[in-house]
C-alpha cells in the first residue's frame, strides 16, 4: 500500500483540485483501528471521521464488509437515525413526520390505512379482521375481505 502524498491526512484519495476534499479514507485495518475511516460528505465538505455526524448513518445493514464506510444522510422522516439504517429513526423529523410506528424506528406523516393513532405521537397496527380501524386496534372501519369476518357490522 502506498501513501498518496498529494492528499492531506486523513484522506486516502482526494480531489485533484482540493487536497482536503476526501474521496476515500484510510481503512481501520491499515491504520490499527484508530484513524477516521468513515467518509462524511455533507454537501459542502467531504472528510474522514471516526463516526458519522448527527443526521447521518453508517448504514451498516446495507453495506457489504468489503465496501468503504460512507456516512449517508438519514431519510427525510428522521431528524437523527441509527447507525444500522438511514430509515431507522432515533428522533422523528417533526412536524413533517410526527408519528412513530409502534415497535419500529419508522416515522410517518400520518397513521394511514391499517393503523390508528394510539397516542399523541404513535401509530399502532389494526388487529385482524380490521383492515382499517379508529381509536383502538379492534374498532374496525374497514374489514379484511380475506378474513373469516369480511363484513362490517354497525349497531
């Protein structure tokens, strides 16, 4: 392995016009695991860091081991996301995505068909045979036509 003396550390490869604008980073296996190895490009500057900035994810679930570590912007629904995925929100991007889907790290604009608003900021899944519900999981507003109770009965 050779050191490109044209680039400024911690860049392994850099833009010809800007020696501080990283295109790739030193891998931790080559540096003993102590150097920045995540490529962080926020649209203005591209550098190497030990961790991704808030609002970015290493997106480890989607990355092959042999691929470089690149910080990716969290999904628009997230104000901040987990290291594992750009879609797994730590904090929802309210007011555009004020609802969290129960049992997940997903944020929603509204509780759509198949879900109901269970708390001020939470959507929960309707219970079968409901294909849509209101207020509670079993207060059906639509029935699943494939269930053993496909017809909605109103008192």
